[in-house]
């Protein structure tokens, strides 16, 4: 009983933490996808031979930051779901797990593969900047990104009204 009583005082803090993390995460994702990458594309940097290494460095840092944020969101959802009457959204934990799975897919699957496809290993051979495989992987990336934004937005929406009530 004392653990439940003790955790009731921490729940508003966890809601605030989850709200803050989700808002920062979704905002940073939108900034990267809709501002930074298009600017780099318009500037012609995506076609530069060394961009694959630079892009990998940028996304390596961001993907690992996303892993941390996904873990915080999942932990927050687990804490908030201790009492289902307090936070009644039964899909919160599976959706937080889905966010973590998406980020793991980015970090350990898509980012290394896309970077490897973009590396120019033979300086004498010209390769197209966007091969069919790269276009397909970018399609997968955008599909996962839309899923991540939708799930994150839904979790944000579920946490926001309960943060006002507290």
C-alpha cells in the first residue's frame, strides 16, 4: 500500500516528463525531417561524396538520443499504468513499445544500411546518388517516421488532458 501511495505523488511528475520528452522528440524529428534535410538537399550537399559519412554521424547521434527518449516514454507509460483508473489508456504501453521498436529499426537497421549504400568506395567509379534500393529504404524511413509521429502524437494527446487535471 505504501508503494502505491508513494507513487501517486510521482505520477504528475511522470506525466510532465512524458509530455516534455514527447514534445521535444516530435519537434526535433519534424525539424530534422522538414527543415534541416531539405535545406541540405537544396544546397546540393546530399550529392557530395562525403555526405554519407556526415549524414551517418548526424543520424547516429539523433537515433541514440531517440533511443533514450523512447525508453523514457516507455518507462513513463509503465509508471502511469500502475493504476488503470488513473491513466485509463490500455494501448499506451503497446504504443510506447512500438515507438521503441521503430527507433531500434532506425538505429540498428536503416541508418547503417542507408549510409553504407551512400558510401563511395571506389573513387574512379561514378555511382548514382539515389539507387533503387536507396529510394526503397527512404520510403520505409518515411513510413516509419509517419507511424512514429502518429503514435507519439496520440500518446502526447493522452497525457496532455490528464496533466491539466492534476
